[in-house]
């Protein structure tokens, strides 16, 4: 069992930056692939980024490549999402999720993840 708690959301102007954190409970954090998703009002939850259990491999949605960076610290049971050059249409609730080891390309689908956090709101003003 893994419990996930996101933090770091807030209000930022377009072009600004935020760093989200996701703290995990449990001793098996390092055995999970971790992902970030987001969901805007009236829209489906969409994949943002994923990172392998070791942190050695990352995968991003095309829309965030070059602007967002996912990382993890297994010693601290925490995964991060650094978001730069934010856009107003990226306003959403951002969720972290834990899933099984596997190819990251396959981990772009929300049903593949076993555990989810409660989400943190990110609002980007124009």
C-alpha cells in the first residue's frame, strides 16, 4: 500500500514556474514507476510525465517536453515535477501516481497506475 500526498501547487503568472512535490508513504517507493497527470475542468485526465523506479529514465507528453522536468529522490520517498514557462491552458489539478515497473511509454495511461494522490491545484493566470 502506498499513500501519496502532493504539494506545491498555487497561482502563477503565465511564463512562471512551479515545483510540485509528491511524498509517498511506505518502504517500497523505489519499486514503483511514478507519474504525473493533470485534469482541467470538463476535461479528461491527461498524462504529463513519468519516471522509472531508479530515476534513470523519464518520459514526457509532447506538450511539456523541454519545459517540465520529473525527478525523484528515493531516499526521501518523493517525486518532483519542475514546471517552467507555464501557460494558462495548463491550469488544472495535478496528480501524482504510483504504478508497476515497465516501459514508460506504456505508463502514459492512467488505468495502469495503482495509487493516486488527492491532487494539487495549479492555476496559471494570463
